[in-house]
C-alpha cells in the first residue's frame, strides 16, 4: 500500500532547518487513520483499503453508515473516508491504525485537497491576465477584450479563458518536502503551501515522481 494518510491542515508558519535557514512550512495533522474496510478482487473486483479519519458524532450519521463501520470493526463512524490501492497480496487488518510513522523514510509527498473557493472572478484574478490602459478614454481596463472572430468561425472557441467560478476544486500539490515529523502529536511539517483553508481535510501520500 502506498503510504497514505488523511489529515487536517492546521496552519502555516516557519521553522529553522539544520543549516539555520528559515523554511516556510505547513503543519498538517496526519492521522491517526483507521482501516475501515479491505476490498478484494473476489468480492469487489479490485484491491483497495478504505481508511477513515476524524471521529464523527453517531447522531449525525445515517443507519447504513453506522452499520458499515460496525461491520468492519470500526465502532466509531469517521468524518472522512478515502480508498488507497493495495499491492498484490497485501491484506491489512480491518480496524488497524495508521499513524504518521509511515512517512519516516519518505522525503517527498503529494498533498491532495480542495482549493479555497473564490467565487465568480474575472480574467485578471482568475487567469492572471494583463489590464488595459487606464487613460485616453479606454473602457477595457479589466475587460477581456476580443474573444472571437467576426466572419469565420463567428463564434467563441472552446477553451477560451473567460470569467467564471474560481477555486473550490480538487487540487494536488506535488513533490513537497517533509521538513519535520512529530510522532507524539502526528504532525507533519511540509515545506511550502498546501491546498485548502485552515482546518480543511487533505490526503497526504508518498510522491509518485520522488521519494
């Protein structure tokens, strides 16, 4: 199983590394996560482990959800549940715990989260477009300008960068370096920024292109 944990983005700060340099980091509460269910080729058609994070109140879960967690040795429902692909022949025990120690020998990780929603924005903010002239009667200071042709094909081509909804999408920050691990508190200090707001849920996995 690829080392993967569900976590919560706590805050950004800065720390000093071994060389005395200031490093901007994001602190992520990574785990502990519980193995909720193990899926097999015979029963489900593929191999995967379902892991859960952050206990949820029983009264805020449905009866089918409560039955699912109890069936797989997880008496307390979880707020966030994700699936992790398993290697061939790997069968983790349902109910077992995964903590931040899975990243002990890993240097780089990918962090998956939902970016902050910015609402409806124009091209200046959404696509980093340039502004028009401010003087000489210009009316196109923050407008898009020409977006299509007049005669042929006489329409706006697909893929044109236009105003619209910004943010609130699944985003993956790749190849972020682990600066520090606090096992006692399940904290990961990850260099740089990660997607999402404070207290937003993220998935941290071993980087696919680096290790």
